[in-house]
C-alpha cells in the first residue's frame, strides 16, 4: 500500500476551525491516557483543565486577564511567521519591555503624574522593539539566523531581570524578596471590570487584532510581507526586499511583546517580579499557529490557551498535577495541530495496488 | 589540582553534552532535516536518564533509556516533518515544548536528588604529563564522545554511507532518481540525532552535574543547534566550537582564577552572548555559508 498526499486546490473556511478542534480532541485523549499512567485522577484533571476555567465569573475574568498578553504577542509573531521570519524570542522582548516600563515607577516611586502610565507603555513597546531590533540588524547585516539570535537574547534578558531584581532594583523594604517596589497608583492600568483584575489592556489587544486583520487583508504592506516570505526571489523582482520583511516582522513582534510586558507590570503584577516571565512569549508561538496565523483565528486560540493556563493552575490544586503538565498539553496541541493540518490541506490517496 | 588543571579538565567535560547533541544534529542536517527540538530531546533524555540511573543504580541503563526517549521524541518530529510534510521549524518547536514539559513531569518526584558520578579513567603516561595531564583524566563518556566525533567525520567524508547521507541532503530528487529511499534515510538520520540528544541530556544530568533540577539543560540544546552552524556543517569545526563553549561555561571559575569579581548573571549570559557574536561573524561570510549550507535543509520532500 502506498499513501500519497495531494495538495487540495482550494482551501475552505473549515480549515480555520477543523484543525484546532481535531488537535484539541486528540490532545485531550492523549493527556487522559498520560495522566492515568502517572497515577493522577485523569477525569478530575481534564475537568480542571478544560471546564473549570468557564465555571464562575472569577474564573472567566482570569481567563480574560491572561488572554490579553497572549493575543497581543501572537498577533505580532504571526506577522513574522507568515513572512517566514521566525521570532521565537518574544519571551525576552516581553521581559525587556517590562523592565523598561518599570524603570519609571522604580526611580519615581512617589510619582503621581498622569503622564507616568502612557510613558511606561511607550517605553515598554520601544524596549521590546529595540531588543528584537538586535536580531533584525544581525540578520540583515550579518546574515545571522534570527531563530537562534532571538532565543539567545531571551536567555540573556532573563539574566538581566535576575540581576536587577537581586541587585539595584530590589525593594529595600521587601524582606529581601527578588522584586521591585510596589508601583504607585499613577503607574497602574485602570480596571475594566470592577471586582476583577481585568484591566483595559484586553481592549488594546482586541484593537491590535482588528488592526492586524485590516493590515493583512486590505493593505498592500501585508501582501508585500507575505510574498517576501513565501517567494523571496519573486518579491525581489517586484521590488519588495527580504530585509524589509525581516525588519517589519521583528520590530512589530518585539513591539507587541514589549507592550504585553509593560501591561503585565502595570496591570496584575503592580511591580516588577520574576513571575513577569511565565512563558507567555513561548505559548504565544503556539497560539499563533493554532489560530492559523490568521488575526481572527488568533483571537479564538488566545482565548482557548488562556483558559488552559487557568485550568492548569486549577489542576495543580485539585488533581495534584505539576505546572509542567500545561506545557505537555501545549506541546501536544501543536504536534496534533501540525499533523491534522496536513490532512486538511491535502487529499489523502491510498493506493492498494502497491508502489506506483 | 591547580585551578588551571581544573579548568582544562572541566572544559572537556562541559563540552561533552554540547558535542554529543551537536554531532547528532549534524547528521540530521546533512541529510536535509532541520530539527529545532534539540533542547526538548535533551531535557527529556536528562530526566529519563536520571530517573533510570537513580532507580537501577546503573549509568549504562540510564544512558540506554535516555537514548530511547530521545529516539521516541525524534520520531514524533519525523512523523510530522517527514511523514506529514509539516513546516520543520514549527514541528521542531512543538516537540521542543513537549520534551521540556515531559522532562519536568518525569523528573518532578526526584527534584534535588543526587547520584554518584562514575569514576574517572586516567590514561597511563598521558595523565602524568605536566600541565596538560588533567585532560587525560576523564570519565569514559568524554573519551567515547570525542572518539565518536572522529568516527562521524570519517563516515561523513570517507564512506559510502556518508556519501548517501550527503546526497540526500544536497539533492533529494537526484538521490531518489538513482534509487535511494530519501525519506527512510532521513528518518534514520533524525532518529540518530534523537538518540544522541537523549544521551547528551543523560550526560548532563547523571555525570556532569549528577543532581536533578528542573530546567537544568538551560539552553544547551539551542547552543548545540548553533554549534552546527558555527561549524559550518563540518565535524572538526564543531568539536572546536564545543570546546570553546565548554570553556566559556566555566567562565565563573576562570574569572575567579583571574581575581575578577563579576555579577554571576553576567557570567551566566556569556555563552549566550558569545553565541550571538560568533553566529554573526561566521554567517556574515555569505559565500562560505552558501558553499557549506546543506542545499535542501528544512525543505519538505514528497516521498
């Protein structure tokens, strides 16, 4: 028997929904088996992971809180992925964005100017973009692989964060914990839904998603990026350069990640802590792929991934799962998604007569 | 032992996990497959190797189990990248995340447990040499790894098998036209890379620092990926790169020996920063990169 894949001529809208749904189903099944094999209450674990995040207003609001940064970062990354520019260092750009935003309240802990918050957000965005610009510059000027450079920059960013929190930026009255001073009110984002931790950054993330949609669909620049990545030679003939695609992809990706970092410290954290880096930058890669690198798809996949984060926290308590289970779940999701994508993009032809 | 002797001996040991993983990746990439899941395969190998060595008190069994785990994860990658023609970058990232998650899950019950490291093996005469003597007093895996580097160099450049692997990587269509099963050869190359990455992880967790700590691989898988680029896909240059990074990871000791007090975070960042600089320096020679890069690297092939 021989199996061949024949590319389908036209892709239907089904793809956007079918592949992630199949992936989610297979991931659930595999995790159930895995958790059972580890001797954990598998049913309880899946309930905590998948349903509990939607039970009760508090859980739902926490999902919305996590959705913001994931959506923001994934929109930025997807622009690059579509152009075949692989920025996998959003985690580092988020950390640097958070650091830059924190500089103001750390040095002006009594600040009350209404300009403090906008300045922090701007600093965060610029910081994230600047960190990514290192990778863009090295790629364009020296041909250095952006995958490796962005990843190494993330490992360095983590060390910078540790250095500042253990040294110069440590709160002198913080009982020696590695965290900065608590930010003044002027440095905090307004709460959107009273009684919860959801702030206005989730609106910003939705706005960015809408802009990304318009850019990809209706702007020439989105088309240029797509062509630059898919067919660099054709793009060059048409006058679009690969260098431009690299710069635009990395700067936008870094900007969004930096923005997300700023919103974390000015939002739920209210200070700079090590926990600003909880893997949003890595998870956003999976969010971008699960959303089919489509701005609208990413809104949905960010919501699902956020629910998974909250579910993971719950499962740790109720089913005694380690934090790492969430990463296993995420890894399985991407593995199954990439697998099912093939079956949707291609027609599977079974040839029983043997090799032909 | 003087501090210089300690650094000399330590460099070889620190280079060993990097070299093991990079040599495996070299074979996969020469066959045309870019597997970016090295970090995850190493992490999984480290956890499985530690758990098995801890429960059976056998390092050999630990290494065997780690290589099986590495192969298993690499086969998941191969299914996606070779079987389903998925984007190799995305597939590599996917098994990277999966491997890291499984690693923490498996290692969790043994957090902070320690193992006895196997004894060192001194090579007679050589180990007694002044100054460089400590280089020849290592655990057996170090000797085997550097020996393997020579074998891989010889196989790639001076054997029929090496020619087949290179042909599949340079021009899979031509290789198929003359009768080679491209996908099978690539599958074998990926599995070899998985076994090597698994053992690299086991070396890190059961011999180099025989203590289980979550996240212990700490970017070494990615440095190994970078080493293959630095070495411009040649075994000899990869050995040189691994030694350089082995020495860099002992930066703390070297700085201490020189009497310099630097923040530990700066020293920890050093290997990553040097990776970036080296990558830029070596890649900037575009002509040389074009000559050495595997022509079909990362491109799916419809069997």
